[in-house]
C-alpha cells in the first residue's frame, strides 16, 4: 500500500518538474537540430541519429530519429523527424538518467495481481497487477470498455480492450529478466491510457 502512496507523490513531481519541461524544450530543439543538419546516418543500421550531445535525450537508439511508419503519406524528412522525436516518441532516451528511472534487478521485482502465472501478464486479456522493484512501482489495469458515445459521427474512445498504466514500466515477467521493450536496463515512467484491441 505504501508503494502506491509513494507513487502518487513521486510520479506527479517527476512529470511536472522534469518530463514536461524537457518535452516542451524538445518542441524547439528537435526542429532546430534537424534544420541545422545535426544528424547522421549510421552506415551499419541505416538509422539516423542526432549528433549534438544536447540532443541525446531526444534520440532513439532502437528506431533512430526518423520513423515514417506512422505517417506513410508524409514525405517531408524534417516533418517526420519532428513528429517522431518531439510528438510521438519524445524523450526516448530519458531512461539513461539514473536514480529517477528504475534499474530492473529481477531479484528485487515483486508483484501481485489477478493472474497466477507471470507470463500471462502484459498480454491482450483483461487483467490487473501492481509490480515493484525497490522504490519504484506501477499499477496496470487492462479492461474491456464500451467506450464513449460518438460526437457528430466521431467516437474518441470506441469499444475495445483498454490499458491504464501508471508508474514505472515494470511487468511481472521482469522477475525472470528485464523486458527489453520497456527499457533496459532502466524503465520508463508513464501515465498511459490507450486502446489495445
């Protein structure tokens, strides 16, 4: 219980004092770095990365700074960089900052939830869990929802399976090994609500 209380204090402070200010700065720095040509293409992977050290937090070591998979009709290189690095995938490397992001040590990971097998978690079924590692914790709820009624033919939240995830991106499977999709060796801190299926 104390972990959720600590989470309710820690997470707002993290977002208000660190993440949101850096996010807003990214709206300025990302297009500036792109316009100044402060990027290069990795010959081994073909991915583009920023070259200015000040841009390290906005780079994405896995996908690079240019990913057009979400906007296939947009052909402007700089527009895609801005959308990907400043809007869709902001602060992709913020987990490099120690102490404020959870270093996942499987021996310190614990969880409680509605499934008995840790491998069933984080799959597309209704579920909930609380997971922790040291001082870091999260609450995860995945549920079926009928959504909201449509407004002038537009339905902002259609019926489906929804996810609410608050805190460090820890999952019960971390007891076996850190899950690479959520950040290795450190996890992201999140307030996530979206439709899963």
